[in-house]
C-alpha cells in the first residue's frame, strides 16, 4: 500500500509533464488562432450601384472608395457616433436629423456643451454633387485641409 509520501512524490513527478503538455496545447492554440484567414469576398464587400432619383446624374465616386454594404454601414456608424467630436458628446447625427431632412431647423445649431454655434446645420441631402461644404465654401472636397 502506498503511503501519503509516495502519492505526493508521484504527483510531483507528473506535474512537470502536465505543465509541458498544457504549455504545448496552449502554444498550439495560439499558433492556430493567429494565422491569417484567407481573403474571402463576402457579399457585403461587393460594389453596389446607388439608387439615384430620376433626373439626377450618378455621383462621381473615387475608384478607391466605391460603395459597398460594409462602407455604407460604417458611414452610418461614424455619422451617429459622438467619438469624433472634441469631447465625444455630439455626433453628426445630433444636428443633421434624419426626420428634419438632415438639418436641425434652427437658426443657429447647438454645439458642444449646449453652446450656440455661429452657423446652422445645413442639409446634407445631395452633397454628393457639391464640391464645397458650407455657404462660404469652408470645406472643399479636393483639399486636404480637414
């Protein structure tokens, strides 16, 4: 019959083997998990044709930024995410309200901290056709100013 000391000795001799097996198993999982997946063309990455109202030309879209379901979904997330504002409290969608034709219907928009701005939120409908943003042309698409 084995004594407690014999049992303890056999457990101690097995521990290093168990640790090695466990480490080998964890390393194998890590290596397999870190392998790059092959590129899969998913339906969300296919270029889609925008539905343009009758009488409107198709907007000029850069070749390297063609519309896909993923890009449109990302644009929606960014539009409604306040993280891009100076203090992460207000999003584009805070002033460009979908139920008010993407404006806020105010003379002067309310900005960060509830302060009135010096501009109103102009509608962003049909901006795909405009080379400039704001009445004063404060942003030009071809410039890298912003």
